[in-house]
C-alpha cells in the first residue's frame, strides 16, 4: 500500500502559496499538527496563540470578519470541548469562514481520554451553519482544503497526520456531499468514514470470497448528510446496513445514517460499529480498534450477525497490512 508521510504539511504550503488571505493559527501544537512548514514558509501569516483555545477561536473570528480565512490547527479535543461556546457563538452563529482542523480524531492517539476526540462529530453536527468533513486517506488530506475553502461558512475537518495511506486515486479528490462507491452488491451496505474505511477494505475481498455481495460507501461529508446514494444503497440491500466510524456510535456517522433512514421510512436493520457509550484508554491504534470493535474483524462479525451466516474468517485471511499514523520519532508531542 502506498503511503504519504505528513501529507498535510507539504500540501498546506503548496496550496496556500497564492492565497495571501489564508492565515494559520496554532495552539502550541504547531509541529504536531503539521503547521511548522507553513510557519517557516509564511511567517507573517502564522499566529501562535499558545494553550488558550477559547481566545484562539475569538481571534480567528475577528480575522474572518476582516476578510481573512483563518485555518485553526490543534488537536480535535481542543476544538470541540474546551472552546465549544466560542466556536458556537463567535464562529458558527455569525457564519464566519473559519476552518477548524482537528488532529488526532477518535482513537488515532495513545494519549487516552484527554486527547481522544470520540464525541467531536456529535458536538459539531449540533451547530447550525457548520460543515463537518473527515479525511480517510492521503488523497482526501491533499484535497480537503480546496473543499473547505469553497464552503460559505465555518468548516470543521477531522484531519489525519503522520504516515497516511493512499486509498483513493489522487485524480479523484474529495467532493463535498458525495460519498465514494468502493464496492457494489445487494446483500448489504457498509458505510464507513475516516480510518475505518481502510479496515473495511481489508475485509472486503475475504467477504466477497465467502459470497457476500456488499455495497461499500466511504463518507467524507458528515454534515450536510444528504447524499442520495446512501439511502439508495440501503434501500437496495437485502440484509441491511453496517456503519463503521472512529467515534462513539451516538451522534456520529451511525446516528446520521439512522436519522436519514427514519426520515425516509427505510425499515432495514442497522448495526453501528464504533465506541459503544464508553471512553477508550491509552494504547496503540491497532489495539484500540480491535478492543473497541472498529476493525476489519469487527466488520466480519457484524456481517455474520446481519446475514445470519458463519463465515469462518480469521485475521490472517484478511487483505493487506496497516500503517502507523505517526513514526516514533515524530510522536514527541502526542501526550
């Protein structure tokens, strides 16, 4: 599998080169959020606000009112929890073009509950005017800035950092409101987002070899959640739908799918894979995904439950390896 090392760092420098109105704000996590290259390339357009996220949101709102496009860089937990009121009142309410880049979404960090954003999608989906995006691979990391910049209002992005796999063709960038069709079949539908898409793809070939014909959709726009192909795929599935997300099952992708199904009157079985009303603890990403049922084997189990078949699949039968989200040498500011 092809991977890219720190794709956001290099892409941000290149993308912003002819956009003087783009500014970058950091909350004392500049290198950890891959904004150090921008800082060095364009020092007059970079602001380090320190460990004062509430103040940073107000500062970003002020810049946006003056015609700039602030790109706020910090860990996802420090966007959605500590300064939630400032995001709501200073940014979302006046519908300002502030772009909030949240790194270490979900259990992509070993930092434990203080650093694991397992509720950020739920919180950000609550806010009127706010668009919510999530990157699933290097191609989406490299194209999400263009998508965000075209939105007339504030945007929250769940961003990947470090060594990021390339799952999608670079010639097929992220498109607002459009899911990616990664496989087709009428037995069931799998809808995944973020790092869970890599896991779903690991299980795909093995499941098809067992005769499971599934439609697999990758979702990168979590709000607005109105891609018609999602409901169409669910309607066409005999056994139902499985969602996979690097987030709690309350308020995230699974909830968005459930809401859409209920509104459309689709009476299909839904299984939500994600953290089940619990906090995670500090450990490697792969351990946590297995422990909390977010990985390829969890998908196999959900398919067995949905189809009422015993598939006799093991971890060894699944395709491909995985990549780490950050090399050890780059983990100095993880905690």
